């Protein structure tokens, strides 16, 4: 990362940027930035630790009230159970990778005022009465359109010999001694800078594409809302080199966030 004064010289004094350690803020590609006033980042509204038990039949439903008034992005992490243990965490997935198929995650619903997670008798190993644990992130952002833009598309690392780094702690924590998790920003870690986001509404039964033109597979969050539904579900879409694609029926909506970060 460049010297501290370079953060404010970036883009001709019209903004500020911070690169990761080892990358020159003036020349590195956008995906190596930790922060840039040219791009949005996801802001966490709240984090929830929730649990329920696997029923003998039907569903047990976890309800998280947030009252944001709009459909907000969310992430659900399954942290294991009293049956299989809690040493591993799964992203929108149980330990068998079976109950979190698209059909199942129609039972994970984000409304404008609450999020619901249904746990069925078939969840994970299906042990009746086992307690299952989740961590849920609900973000403050909505899906108002952010158009794709690039400040620097270079793929060079932009290595800098003047590598000082930057670290900002949360309120109430000493930045010199606090744990990484208590930092608001650190040049030692990636940050999810948004390349593009918005809502695609279908006008016919067809395959739809959303371009990103990043020339690599980016990290994405994609959600699906069937026509007539008041909620959206987490969705898995095909990621291609310059686009993400999904078949939509007439009136369906796709809520998407495409990040600058390279996936893999």
C-alpha cells in the first residue's frame, strides 16, 4: 500500500482509497482495494445467533424481526448441531449439502420486516430433537441500482516498498491491541467492494443475463422472488466469465450484488 498521503491524492483529490497491504493504491486493480469512496460496500445491520430443533415431522420456524421496511441482503450460516457437533460452518448449506438445495431454501424467506428459516424433519442428519445453530447476517443496504464502473482495471499487483498498512477499530476498542474482528477496516484483509447491484424484472419466460465485464469469476449474492410473492429467497445462479445467468418466468425478480473480489 502506498504512503498514507496517497490515500487522498488518489483520483485527483476527488475521493479516497485504501489498498491492501503490498499493493500500490495508485496503480492496483479495483479488486485489491480495501476501501474506495468510488464504490459502495455492504454494511451490516445486525448479526443474529439463532437456533431451533429438528422436528419429528413438519417444520420448526425461526423468525428474526428486523423491520427495515425493504428487502435487504442476508446471509445464513449453519453452524452445526448437538447431533453432528459445531466444529464446522456451512454457507447456505447443511453438512450433507442436501437440505439447502434451491427447493429447500424456498423455506428461507426474507420479507420487508422479518426473515424466516424453516427447519424440516429432513434437515441435516434428520435427528429428531437435535438443536441446530445458525448465524444470520442482515445487511443495511437495499438493491437500488449501482451501475458498474471501473477506476483501474489493471491486473498488476502494484507492489509498494512503502507498505505501512492501515487499521481502524470499532468504537471502544484500542486499535493497537484489539482483535481483527473488532476492526472496522484493515488493509490486511479483503473487503467486499460492490461492482454492481440492482433488481432485474423479467418480462417473459426466458434466460436472462446480467453482465459484469470483470474478466474473472466475481463473488456474488443473488436472490430470487417469484411473481406474486412478498418475500425473496437466496438463489444460486450460473456465473459465467462476463455475466451471471438465470431462467426467469414472466414477472419474476432477481436481486443481485456483484462484488469486485475475484472468486477463487
